[in-house]
C-alpha cells in the first residue's frame, strides 16, 4: 500500500480498523518507522529480548537511562502488534503511572489514532482482550484473576516497596504458553526490596534461579556519555549525561584528603572519564 493511500485510510477509518493495518513484527522497526523514534543500542536489545523465551527482561539500571521510555515503546508495540494484546503497566505511585509512563506513551502515540479512555486516565481500550492499562501499586490496583489475551506485564520502579504485592500475583498470571512477556525495570538501590532479592536469587546458579535476560545498565556506558567523551553532542537529550554523572560523584562521594590512608574502594575521578583504563585513571 503506498504511503499516501495509507495516510488517507488512516485519517478516514475508525481506530479499530486502523489497527488492522500491518504493524512490524520487529518492535525496533516499529519504533523507528511507526513511532518515528531512534532507540539506544541496549534499548533495541532489551526490546527484542522480549520476544525470546522466557520473554522476561530484568533491567537493573542507573538513573535516567531510558527505561520508562522503553516501557512505553514496548507497550505501544504490544498493543498495536497483537490483536489480542493486553498490557498491564505497573508503577508505585499515581503520579508516576499517569504523568511519566502514560505521559510518555501519549507523546509517542500522538500521531496515531488511539482509543484513549479519557484525556488523563492511564488506559487504552479496544476490546476486553485488547487494551493497555496503567496500574498504581499504592492504590492497591491489581491484575489478579484476569487471564484474557496475550499479556505484557511491566513493573517500572520494581524496587519500590509499594510494588511488593505484584511479585506474588505475577506467578498466578504470567503464562509462558500464551506468549506472555515481563519487563522488570528498576534502580537497584534498595537491597531490602523483593526485586533485589529475586535478582540476587537469579544470579546464583542452582535451584530457584529465575530464567531471564538480564541487562545491567551502567550510566558510564550510556551512549550520551560515550558521545560526550568524544566531544560530541548527546544523541539522546534528556537521558543521563556526563555532566549529570560528574555532579552525582561530586555530591555522593567524599574526596580523599592529602595524607589520608588509601582504601581499596577509593577511585580517581577527573572531569573526563577515561574509557581506555576502565575508568580508573584521570585524563589530562
Ligand atoms: N530512545 C530515546 N529517544 C529519545 N529520548 C529518549 C530515549 N530514551 C530515553 N529518552 C529520554 O531520556 C529521558 C530519561 O528517560 P527515562 O525517564 O525513560 O529514564 P529512566 O531510566 O526511566 O529514569 P529513572 O531512573 O529516573 O527511572 C527522558 O526524557 C526520555 O524521554
Ligand atoms: Mg523511569
């Protein structure tokens, strides 16, 4: 179908018929061509890992990497690609689900005809087996007992204490046979959280280990930081930057004073992080 004809059809057809237009089976291609966004290399890998059994991605990450953005891309593709696709996107607080996660989804889909449920609600609804729903853990919203459709579960900020109940509900809902998928996205800061515990369990070989694709996202390896070190502009403005990391180090760390005993955990930090020596040396 040529593009002009497709555009005309899009503008004239109701939302449900529009979604019958073919949508790429590759979520990365969908992001590039339907949502018109470019993804970071690791975002592409994570998205594609959602299609690879066990279709669970576990993403402990530094701040401001691009996790919530990726969750919104995944939710959009899942809804558009699977006629019986159902998305449950969970976050700890209403403000996060409505303004951050759903805010991102609304921005990404601003050119697409979408059956939003109202101007603010975190919900897209087509049929009982085809919808996307944002849920707030602190309000006790639950997906327990809902078994229809091919489900994508997203736990954003999975280490937040409010997210705890979802870890008990997931095993009763997640159906690998149905092609369900799960995204676990978090900053691994709270060692007392259930997510941290599950991650550590999965790290150990042997019984009880959870099978998943694990992506540990280090801010020092972000494409914005790599670009800054080459003296180039950050390719993903808004995501973590070298200046931001320098600030974090300055505020979170204590300088080793002249004459202090050096400890194994001490490290050098300069204005520029040196990729050649793995970050342990200063660059003049
Ligand atoms: N592929 C991309 N293209 C353009 N902008 C992006 C992309 N990925 C992320 N961003 C932008 O980077 C910023 C940070 O992204 P996001 O909020 O998803 O990070 P996060 O890892 O969820 O952060 P946090 O650790 O605070 O939860 C946002 O402004 C987002 O729009
Ligand atoms: Mg986030």
